C-alpha cells in the first residue's frame, strides 16, 4: 500500500526487445478480431513481463492499458487479477487495454467474459515451448462473440544479446 516497484536496466547488458505482435510476428491470432495497432506496445510490454516471471513459476496474469501496468498476479487466479484491474479505471466506449495470462493458467468462458466485461480490447495467452496453444474452437468463438481479440504468444527468452 502506497509503494511502487521500478526497474532500472543494467547498463552492462543490452536491452532486449520482445518479439513484436501482429500479422508479421510470433503471436498467433485465434479468433476473427486482431489487436489494434495502439495495443501492440502494451502487448509487447506485457509479454516481456510475463516472460520474465515465467521461469520462477509466477505471473498468472498481467493487465496493461495505455502503457500502464494495472495489475500483475503472482500466484492468484487470473480472473481475480482481471477483476482487480477493472476497478482502477472507467471503461470507455472504445475497448482499450490487454490481458496476458501465463502459460500455466486455465482459459475458459468465464475468463473471456471477464475481459470483455471490464472493457479490455483482448486477451493474449502465453505458451511455453513444450505446449502449443490449442484455442481455436469454442474459446475463439467465445472471444469473437464478446467482440475481443484472442491471440497467443510464446514465452520469450530474456537473455541479453
């Protein structure tokens, strides 16, 4: 309460640039809605954060909107992270913000409905090298019905170049 966390890059390491998300990147769109160009920086930042937490078994969900991280879940259920983040702003008519869930998190209709109800633009499902995403059927149809995008992104290595 009343604290913040800030990261300071180590000058001895080159900054890593996460893989861009979009048609020409590693993100796999599952549904018929694509992320807007405005959401790409938020997606890139959230994927980098999630990728940093993944080796420690942390990072159930990250919610980011317009460059600001609204919530990060260490080990709480992703649904609780989304609900907590939704309380930090008033949704507008135009959906903004993205939710990224960790590669070990279950994905179901309740999670998709929560993302849509909170006014977020979409959902990115992280996946590890050992597990490829398989969310093309009912999950993608649910996201389409709610008017949000759903995509997948691989956990990226955060090793300096």
